[in-house]
């Protein structure tokens, strides 16, 4: 039946499109797995949150829950009784405009009981429970790239790339034990480090192991060095640019996770210089703060030369399909937005301009969030709106992970490439 077709498409691709809806559910683990040949993403490491609370019925958790919900109710009361300031009123108006659309998207998920069962098991996917449980991550051994990158020896640090030649294996199909390795040692910071091969690379840096996807590269540096990534020729530029800036935020938790930057720093991002001659689709993750939204609309996009096209929504659910927080909670919405726009170079011909695709507004993608502030990989969902050629030339700015066929830039693009997040196939 059609439902079965959709389920099997999901199991293959990680994308489930609800019938007659602008919503889809995505499993980032399945999407990311397409980047790897010899490894796969460990679901229990990706889904580090939003599964425990459901299975765990201990009184401790229940107590915490009821305490939290009491606190929440108090806050809600406070919100209602407090008059919203003009800025908050605009934010609330934005929310009211999309509220029923988001509810409808969520309803599509809740109504698919057969599919919900699959969602519930995403964390144990394809690995027996014991194996997944034993892989529980210990936080203390993670490398802090920002710290390592800021010491005086940083320019001297090198990463060892161990290339695995699949082709050689195939050519020597009669000798399965024959394996060919090539080792390359290169500067790790302020350097474009690439795996041009069609197989994963295992990399070593300061006694840590990282998995680098096929046909991917990273440039690990501070914002001050981002200009080194501007292509010398514009036909080497990018036609898809995804950006998730470290916006300033009052969340104390965030402050412990990564450093943030004042808005004015993002004005100087060379988006136009990164753009290919065919133009680019720019996807910018934003928070729900009105001050930020108006900054992007009135200052940032105009400064970058980006013309706004549409807004997409990421709706966050727990493993049981329920929203991670109440939809109407003012300071903790269970969704985030991606603002989409087109950028074109001044030297672009008008023929290309006319061909910039049309993006429908208000698409919703639903998923169970991974680690704190980790965004789902949306590149594939955007592909049909990307101007020009395929495969797209894609770059992610302020990235913490790598994807096949993408360039990743940020001060910690290897963060989620740590081998602890992977299983050998
Ligand atoms: N999209 C990422 C993900 O899904 O995991 C999260 C990106 S997070 C919002 C912002 C990133 O910008 C963090 O990794 C942070 O370390 C990085 N960052 C902060 N200040 C930076 C700077 N001055 N230069 C480069 N990267 C910076």
C-alpha cells in the first residue's frame, strides 16, 4: 500500500513525507549515514536526549517533571499577566501566524501510529540494545578545538589522514585480504583538509580519532581567517550556503557549550564572494528572538546581498512524538526557523537571475533533536531550490560536522566526527 511505500522510503532515506501535508519527519542518523562507506552513525550517540525521559518512570524523574511543570505553569501565568513589550508583541504575532500550520504538521505525525512506533525505536536502530548501551559516551575525553586552536603551537599541529583504498580492493576482488592504505600528514588549523576519495578516512589528531566522510573537506579556523576560503575564481564558488551562527543568547547552558559572537561580526561574512556565478541559495538558522529576526531582515540579508525567499520550520519532538515543550511557551518554543534567500553575484548574467527557483513558504520538518544546539542535516531537503548545477557545491558555516560533498568551516568542524559517534560497519 501507499503507506508501506512511504515507510520503506523512510527506512532507506530517513525522510518521511506526510500525505497531503507540507510536513515531513526526518531521521538525521539515516541521512548522515549516506556520507559514509565503512562506518555508520551510532544512533544512541546521536540521540543523546529526548529518549530517556520517556522510558524512565522512576519517581525521581516524575518528581522533577512535576516540579518543572509547576514552574512552567507559574511562568506561563507570569507571561499572561505581564504585558508583552512591543518587540515581544511582534514575536507573538509571528507565532500566532504559524501556530495552526505547525499544529497541523504535528497532527500529521501523531495520526501515523504505525510510523510513531518506528520513531520510538530510532535510538536502537540496527544495533542490538547491549551494543548501543555499552557505547554510552563519556564527556571528559572530548577534545576542545577552540582551546587547542588558540595556543601558540596551533600552527604546528598536524592531523594524520589514513586513506583506505576501496578501488584497490575491487580491482583485486580475488584477494579480499589485500588492503591498501595511504597516510598523509597535514596542518590541521587554518588549512583546507580534504578527503577527495570515495571512501571514509580515519584521521588521528592528539590521540583522538575522527571519521572524515568521502569527498568532503574542512577548514578549521577562527572567523578572522574565513576569507582564506573565498575561491580565487567565481566559478569555483558555492550554490548552497548553510549558516548556523553562534548568536548571543541568555542561555547559561549555551555559554558552557560554545562561545557566541555579537551580531555585528556576522555582517562581514563574505557570502557574496562565496557565491557561484549561477547564484546561491542561502539558508540561515535563527532563534525566535524578535531583535534577531529584524536584524537579519533589515541589516544582515541586505548587507550580504541576500534576497529573502521563504521560512522553513524545524519542529522538535520527543521519541514519543510529543512536542519537546508546549507550543505556546513564549521563551521556549519547540521549533526553530531557517530563513531562506537567494544571493547573486554582481557579475552574474540576467539569464541566470531569471532561473532562480521558487521556494514554497512554511515547509515543516520534524525530528527528535540530537545534542544541544545540533541542527538536523537539511541540505538534501533544500536541494530542489538550489540554483544551477548538480551535485551542488555546498558549504556550511559554523559547522560542527562534515557531510559527503560538502565543505565545512568553523572553529570545530571535527566535533561530531569523533569516532565515539560512529560504529564500524
Ligand atoms: N550547526 C551546528 C550543529 O548543528 O552542530 C551548531 C553550530 S553552533 C550554533 C555555532 C558554532 O560556531 C560553534 O561550533 C562555535 O564554536 C562556533 N564559533 C563560535 N565563535 C566562532 C568564531 N569566532 N570563529 C569560528 N567559529 C566560531
